[in-house]
């Protein structure tokens, strides 16, 4: 049984339902349901029963709830105890990074960390926001860069960047709209948004799509859950016409001649990035990294 499975089960029981637990854990409801079902198959007992008001733990489920809480509490204590020994450096700092992170956001903080703690080695992993939050709760990451503020008391977070998003559209369409001075979102009506799966960052996805819908825009076909839309695919879809994508002005990907980036009038879409870490962490090198971020960088 894995720590993430224990945390998932505890959340379901505490929230009284799969939907609320899925929101708390930043997971899709089907994925959470599969985790609970896998636990029941693994243990050979029924852990939950459905009621008119949600779900309720069986006697076996209550036993697992008590034991899982004790295991996780002991795990967190062990992590905190070890962290006190490694607080002076000489360890690995596991860092989660989302797709399309501005390259300049990390350059100075990492340089300052290296100068202050030369023995600390940074190990970076590219993960979605939801995957980073799950990894932080499971003790598999020390700090993550998230597209939404984490919920609850287990993680601390600070805003480190705000990106004013513009749009990528086919070069021919850009000429027709004269986008150099800025384009209004409603002017993109009739084009489909080339987006990303909601499961990767539910709160940011909901905020973003609400703004797009309020301006009468089409969202286009949903990206399959668990699939990341890489830059080359996004650019190819836009270049073909009939679609638009979102990108910051300093997007690190090379933009082909067939695609044009346009600013948005009024900056209605702002992508925010938070640095998040376990609230129980005592690592001084981690604290040095967090302190090195600007408050926040506007891009």
C-alpha cells in the first residue's frame, strides 16, 4: 500500500464523498475512484458504502482510516526529523516544474541557492500542478512550482510570477485583425482554443475557461486526461487555421513564420505561479531558495 493511496482514502472518508475528495486532492473523480477500488481489491475487503448523502466507511474502512492516519503521521515525523539533519545542505532538493515555465524565473534563485549552499544538489522533475501537489503530499518533492494555490494547511505557498498571456494565431488571421496594438478576446470568436487537460490544473483550467466562455469563445475538443500538449503540437494546430492558443510574451519556444503572437487588450488572462512546500519543512536551503524569488515577477 502506497502513501498516496492512504492519503486518497483518508480524504474520501473525511470529505464524505468522492467529488469533494477529488477537489481536495486535485485529482479527477474517476482516478480517485480507481485508487479506492484498487485498495479494496488489494486488501480483499469493502472499505466504503454509498449512502444517500455520499459515502461512509465500513468497519474495515474505519480500521484502515485509523491505521493510515498513524502511518502518515509517523512518516511526516520521520521526514521532519531527517530534514533537521540535512538543513545545513549536502542533500538533494527535489523541485517540481510545470510546462512552459519562464526560464528567467529560476535562474537567479538557483544561483543564490548554489552560492549559499554549494553542497545542495537540485533535482528537477517536469510535472503538472496536480501531480506536483500529490508528490508534495507523498513526500516525493521538496518544493513545487504550481499554476494554482494549494488548498489546505499541509502546504505553504508564495506567489512568485504573473504572466500576462497573449494569443497565438495563424499569421494570415493576425494581418486581418491588426493585432500589434492588441486584440480583444471576443475578436477570436469562431476560433477554437487549443488547450490542456483539466486534470493537470483544475482551478487554473476553470478560471481560464470561464473567462474564455464569458467572451463567447469556443473551447474546442477536450484534451484527453493525462496527456500534455507539447509546443510543437500547439503551434501546428494554430498554423493550420481555425484555432488559437495562449502564450506569454516571452514564450521560450521559437514561433514559426506561419504563427503570430498578439497581446490581449486589458490583459484579461494572467497565469500565476506559486512556489509550494510542506508546511512542516525545516530545511534552510529550501528557505533560501524561496526567499530568493521576487515578489512576484510580472512577465
